C-alpha cells in the first residue's frame, strides 16, 4: 500500500537531507525522489521552511513511533531507563541512522532559522518530558535538570558516532547499555 502523499514527500525529503545535506533538498529533487509529478511537493509545502518543518515533524513521528512506553514494561525504573536509552541510541545509530543524520542537519539549520527552532524545540520537548518522568521514577532529586543532562549526553553520543570522531566504530548495543548504566550511576548515584 502506498503511503499518503505527505508521508511520501516527507520520507523523500528526509532521505535527501541524509544523503545530500540541506543543499541537495529542493522541491524538484523531492518530487523526483518520491516518484511524483513535478510540483507535487510545492503544492504540499509551498516554501522551503514548510518543507523543512514537514521533514522535521516526520522525523519526530518516526523516532517516537519506535519508542515503547516504559510504564508498559516490567523492571525497576533504573533498568527501564537504562534499556530505553540504550535501545533508543542503538536504533538511532543503526536502522534509524538516516533519521539521525537528517535530524542533525535540521538542528544546525534551526540554529539559523527561528521558525524552525520553534518546531525543533516543540517536537523535542516530548522526549524531554518522557526522560523527566523516568528520572523522577528513578528518584532523581532534580528530574527536569537531569533529563536535560541525559538528553545532552545522548545527543553527544549520537553526534560522535554519526558525524564525529567515533563514526568509524559506533558503539554496539552492549556497549551502549553499559555506557548508559555508567552515566546514570554518575547522575543518580549507585
């Protein structure tokens, strides 16, 4: 079954951003990549800003769709947080690598475009909210501050393994689980 046209366009835009960077993202290139008639993308997203927002919204939806609510999983809060963070990082570095690269491209663009910054921050707040809830369940005395710290750490791991000096040898699932557990021990205590 063919996905709805907005999804097809957003997915093509994400693939182009990951493959070519933002310089390779044009309405015409998205039409070609999606196999749509010329003008299809501009009918949906009239401006470049609208196209960037469409791609970013789709990335957030895809990343969120791969997330299992930890409240539904068995285990202690610390185990759940460790597994959730490690699994999320591993997925972002393997099957979701193109999404991660595209998200970083869009994050850099958001630094120069206030309208995109607003969208990026609003979509990212969902992940911050989940981290805050999980850290509160783990007994953090400052769950919101610790959630920001954890997100910064995770973004650092992702950047290092996709675009930084660690790109040639990204961490394995086991290494990520161990690193997350060590980070949380430092953040929350043993």
